């Protein structure tokens, strides 16, 4: 009986351990699979973003070209967007990039492969990685994707005009009808279609992988949420106080959360300009109310905004007084337009997923941003506690 009991105990012990080990490996394999699928979905979103940039850039460029003789009546923001569309500020060979961190992590660990016992999934993953590398290698070297103004040309142009304000209208008038610009614009629809087609190809890999492993969209969404979550929920007592979002040489942004559930935000743009030495400060003051519910910070900004320009710390270059005076007036007019826009906008509650670190001195805020065309994008920022 002792022998039988001992033998049974050993069998149960090793059997249980083996069962637990298999279950753990299966869970690890499933986590790894979701990491790869999330990488696919991120690539799809990146390609869709590239396609949208081509569509919007072409539309704006055509709009300006159709009004070539009356270009100066078009808003400067639109002109600047067209310049950005045609001009590269990247000096590296590869202008189009993607995040390789998940791929390297997957390929560097043989355990990742062993824990996923699914040949169809592994084949799809290998095809995805090979296809993505081949595609990005193509678009970084084929002539259809080459910007008409590379980084060196852009640098030379702005360096030649470093002692004066760059006139974007004259820049476009000079370059918009050049052969290389026409060629780039003529191929914009092709680039857009190519990005969309590649996004569909990778979507098929993602759908196949989800199907073969049995992963639902809800499960993947929960994985992404938990993967990105790096702290715990913020308490009201911890939030009260002053926090810095940015405090650099170019921008300053701070929030002060008060106990009465109101907040004050200060944003300062340290504005440089070729016509003067030093930096001029564009100072914005916002106020509003805040509320914490679980892991979400809700903020409602008031419609009244205080905006000031402090140019007391600049030294104007000789002979440039009139240009700087006109430039300051132009900034004042734009700031008044901005204040008027804030006054007229509809009330909108801004939501942030807020988590705090173990030291209670840094808060991560994740939020959804929307551009003028209505496209949404996930963004993350960090508030640093002020001492």
C-alpha cells in the first residue's frame, strides 16, 4: 500500500506539473500570437495613414495649382501643408519606416515558436515579415516615392534665406511647375493605391492569424489595453497639484489641478524667427473643470482663453524692424482668430486614460486625437509632478 501510494503521489505530482506547464506554455504562445497580430494591425494603420497623406497632399497641391495666379489669396496654413508634402526633412536613406521591435522580439526567441503549435499561423507570420520588408525596401528606393525636394535641397534653400522671412508663396511659385514636382504629383494616386493594397494584404494575414489561433477582436483589444497599461489608477488627492507636460527650450506646458475640481493650464510657445535674436513667447492660459472616474480623467475646457505675446526678450537685427513689427501684428491677428474659434466651438468633454507610477510623481495620459479631416489617432503623454 505504501508503494502504491508513493507511486500514485509521484504520478499525480508529475502529471499536475506537466498539465500546468502545458497550460502555461499555451498561454505564453497565445500572448506571443497577439503580440504579432497587434504588430500587423499597427502596420495596417501606418499604411492607411500614408495613403491618407497622399490623398490629402494631392488634393491640396491640385487646389493651389488650380489657383496658381491667385495663390496669395490662399491661407498660409494650406501653402505650408503643400510645401511639407513636397519637401523631405529626413536626411536618412529610408524615408518610410516601421517599428521592428515586436518582430525582433519574436524572431530572437525560439521559445516563441515552440509555444505556438500551429503551422498555418507560423507560415502567415513569416509571409507577413517577408512581405513587409520587401515592400518598405521598394518604396524607400523606387523613384515614384522620392520627394521632389530632398533633405539636402530643403536645407540649402532655407540656409540661403536664413537672414529673411521665407515667403512660402514665392517658394511654390518657383517650384510648383517644375518637372520633378509634376512627376511626384502625377504618381500620388498610384502611391495611395499601393499603400491601400498593401494594407489589405496585411489585413488578410491578420485575419488568418486570428482565425487559426481563435483570437477575437475583443480579446486582442483587451491585450492591447493591458499591454499599454503601466501604472495604477490615480487618486484625486494625488492628482491635485501642479504637473508639467512639457518643459523644454521650445515649449512649456503645465496643468494645475485644484481641490475644487477646476484646473488651470499654461502653454508657452518659445517662438524663434530669423529676423531677431532670442525667443518671443506666445502665452496661452486655459481654465476648466476636471473629474476622475475609475481610470479615466474627464476635462472640460472653458471657452474663454487668454493669449498674450511677450517680445521683451528679443533683439531685432539691424534693418529688420519693420518686418518684425509686421510679423508680430500677423501673430496677434492669428491669435485673435484662435480665441474667436475657441469661443464658438461646441462644448466637448475630453477623456484621458490616466495611470500613475509607483512613486506617484508621473502620470501617463492616453487619449484619442482627431485631426481636421476627422481621422482619429491614439496618443500618449506624461505629466511630471512639480516640486
